[in-house]
C-alpha cells in the first residue's frame, strides 16, 4: 500500500503543488477584480438604458422575471424601472437573449411605463458577421423600434423603415440577425408584459 | 594558440541571449515563418487596437508560462509535461482575461472567445516544449519576449493593412478621406471579413518569402 502511495506522490507532487498555487493565484485575482468586473457590467447596462430613455434620471431593479426562450429553455430577465428626476416612473427596461446568426445576441430593451410603446433596444453583446449582421447595432436600423407599439413585431424584407409601426424592415443581407432581434424582443416583451399585468405592476389595458 | 573561430562560450553569452530574443521576431517569426497561432491572426486583425491587445496578452502569457516552466524544468516528469504546460498556460490566460474584463471591458468584448482560446495557442505550448523546458530562465524569458513581440508585430501589420483598407483609418484615426464624408476613398467591406484576413495574410506571406529568398 505504502509503496503505491509513495509512487503516486513521487509522480504527481509537482502537479498537486502547482495546481494548488495556481488555484490560489486565480482565486486571489478573481476576488480582487470581481467587483470591478461587476461594476463594468452595471455601468454598461445603465449606459445603454440611459441611451434608450434619456429622460430617465436613474433605474431601479424591479425584480427578476422568468422567461421561456425560443428554444424552450428557462431564462431570467432583470426588469428595471426608469425614474425621472422627480422620482416618477417613466419607463421599464429589461434584458433578453437569443440565438443570432453567428452567436448569442444579448440585448436590452425599454418600453413606456404602461408597456404600450417600445422606447428602443440596444445590444449588450453580439458577434454577428462584420459588415452584415453587425448592422443591427447602429442607430440607423435600431431607430425603427423607437415608438413602435408594444405588440408582436413582424419582420419584413421590404418596406419603409421610417414608418414606425409593428413592421420592422430587415437589414439587407442579414435577415437571420434581424429576425433574431425581433424574436428576442417579441418573446421577452410578451412574457414580461403578461407577468407584469398578473402582478398588478401595470394595468391590463382594458 | 587561441582559435578565433570557436569563441569561449562564456564570452558568447550575450550573443546567445541576443539570438534567443531576435529569432522570434524575424527568422522564426511564429506567424510569417512557422504559421502558428493562425486562429487569432485571422480573427482579431480587423483593426489594430484589438490586434495589439491580443499581442500584449500573448506576450504576458508566454513570458509567465516560459518563466514557470523553466523554473520547474528539472522536476518535470516526461509523461506529465504537456499537462503541466497546459495547466500553467491556462492559469495565466485566466488571469489575463480577468484583467481585460476589469480594465479593458470594451476590448474584452471585441476579442470575445479569442482570449480564452490563447490556452490552445500552439505558439505558447510550442515555446514551452522547445525552449522553456530545456533552457535557463533568462534564455526562456528572452525567447518568450522575442516570440511574443514577433507575433504582436505580425498581427499589427496585418491589422493595419486591413483597418486602412476597410475603414480608411489607422488605430481609429482617419487617414484616408472616405466617400461618405466627401472624400475619394471607398472602404473595402470585404477587408473586415474573414476573406480579407485570408487574402492579406496570403499576400504578406508571399512578400516575406520573397524578401527571405532575396536575402539568402
């Protein structure tokens, strides 16, 4: 028994020692940098939400809502309430995600306080094809969403992008990425709206 | 009688160190001569800034891993060495990734999965196997710095050409007047895409081979 243990230790002592040391190094680095990384994410989310609703002075977390994604998986979405300088509620904002053409697309969207009108959306992260799919990011395409009714949106290949309604004109050459954005917004918007109405946070519109 | 053609090794230490540093920059450049590390070379060279960041990350990981591997070279068991190299490299890549996320969050987003993918970069494991596991600490560090610098330079040259042709800018500073702003230059969208990376790399490799052939 002992010779076997001795052999094992002789063979693997360096691996065990370095694993322990490297583990400590990673743990120390992570604990030192985790607050900064978390703050960076909050800053980015706040920056995007403020960009969507410039009138909002600050955003307050309302809660986490469970959403079923297009693939049937369970996901959570953070809902924020946008408050004016005087503290009045002026909008709601939520984050969502779904599959794009190249990779997962994560976005943040904002709606008015009654969930009747979309204020806009912005990308938290996306790795869509440069020159094609990544044109979902510039305001030139995103502005179609600002003012659109908070109902199920429909993607069309041709149309007038200046006309603000529930029809979103796809980015030329990037229909899959455009459809992904529309699907994410539709999926999260509808489910969150329903849950907000159930909880009495917004009126049911009747 | 002293034979001048075989100098005393003790007096040639500077030359050995100089060779270890310079080899990776040109003669054994990992991108242009050995065709290693092709994944980041093609993927993150659409602009100079991400290419430079990737290069600096590789220099950091390569130097730290060569240092650690060189320090433990006498204790390495042959059948465990690849495991040890990977463990060492993965640790420093994780540290570099955390630092990027904390202090360069935008660049971390742009580079995406390519920073964690440094773990499987052939250049780093190659230098650990070929140099750090056999040579002294100073030589290993100089080898890492030279190879890392060579990799960074190659990435920046490739990225510089692609950024200028795809946007008319270099290091995000406009150098060519683009048509959209009343100028004459029509940006080549293809240069931002993988096809641009392959074409530019192919032409650069041809140029480097031509230069080397003429030199020899």
